[in-house]
């Protein structure tokens, strides 16, 4: 604000000087007046230019000073306004409440759950009948299932089947009383038969048979037979037989054959092993490889060197009876 006031004062002084000069020159004549006015005007212009330059320089200096001053110096300092505050009331301290001590928590024992008594539902008679029918149907279904399972898992013959098998056996026996046919049936090596076999011709067993065999012709066994056999003639070679052998004619037991059972025939040649009694009404020949564990009854016995016998040997079918012979001598 000081800068602008000084500038105003300088300008006013310059104007006053110009006005005074112009008043002094009015007393001269008109020509001089014109010259003086022109000179005064040029002088005034020069003076005004000098004053203007001086004012500008001064203005620049003040501007620099104005920029260097801090903001606090630029703004007018105002006196702080003190607000009248009402008188503070006295602070009354409230008493601090004492802490409340909570009583200890006592855990109450939870009672054990009591099992509910079974609820007995009252059934209507109609409902009871329906329930009984359902139970009977379910029992019948179970019985049917058990019967079906028993039929599927068991192979027991019924009484009717047994009677039929007996009737067939009797019929075969009646048929076998005639003459033998000139036919030969063969049971191959890879064949397994379970059941009885009857034939009016001859039979060769190369496989395995589990059952009784009865033929009118010859019976040749080179496989395995688990059952009794009955034929006009029997020949066993490298055979395994479990059962009694009945031959109307001769019986031949080849080497490497094993028989567990009794042998009945009119004549016998044995080169294998027999565990059982031998009852032959004709001659019996035991070869060097024969092994017999049992009693022998025959008309005559030929035992070759090397044969082994464990049992009694009796020629009860011989023409001469030893006991009657010695009785006659003693008399």
C-alpha cells in the first residue's frame, strides 16, 4: 500500500508542475505562447516519460520485495478475537462401582435318558387277519425256495426212480439168461461212466466205470472198475479193480493188475496182485509175479518160483479128500 501511495503523490506533483508552468506562460504574446506550449508539451512529455520510468522501476523493486516477503507479512495482522467462554462448572467425580463377584457356576448332572417303554399298538381284528395272511404267504414262499434249492443241490433218487431201476435190472437179468451175442462194446480211454452196465454181448473197458458190470460174453478190463463184475470170461491186464469178480468160465489176471476183492471162477491164472479170497473149482496157477493176500480154495494149485502167498491154501475141490483118506487108514 505504501508503494501505490508514493506513486500517486509523484503523479500529482508532476501534474501540479505542469499546471504552474502553463499559468506563467499565459502573460506572453500568442506566438511565444505557441512556441512555449510546444516546448512545454515536449518537456512535459519527457518529464512524464522520466517519471513513468522511475515509477516503473520503483514498481519493479516493490514487486520483488513484495514477492520475497512471506505470506504472513502480506496479510494484515488481525488481532485475535477472544471468545468469552462461560464459566466451567465444577467436575463432580462419580463414585466407581465396586466389581460384582459372580457366584461359581455349579454344573448340574444331566440325568441319563430313560428308555421309553415299548408302545403296544392296539390292532384292529381286520388288520391282524391281513398281517397273518401276509406272514403265511411269506412262510410259503420261503418253503418253496428251500424245496427248489434242495431239488437243485441234491441228486437223491426218488422211490419211483428206485423202483424203475429195480425193474430194469430184473428185466436185464431175465434177458441175460439166453445166449451171448457176437457183439463187442468198447468204453474208450477218455470215457467216465457212473452207473451199472449190462450187455448181452462182450465188453471192453479202457476208461473208468463206477458201477456194476454184467455181460453174457467176455469182459476185458484195462482201465479202472469200481464195482462187481459178472461175465462168462474175464481178462484183466494192467487194470485196477475194486469189487468181486464172478466168471462162469476162466479168469486171467495179467501182470501189473491190482484187484481188491474176491475172485470166483472155474479156472484162474494169476500174474498180478489180489487182496481177497480165491474160490476156483478148477486149477489155479500162480505165476512168478503173483501176490496173493488171502485164502485159496481150488481143485489144484500150481505155484511158480517167485510167487508170494499170505493165507491158507486148500484143495477142497480135489478128487481125493485128505481127511477121509486118513480116516480110512486109521480104521
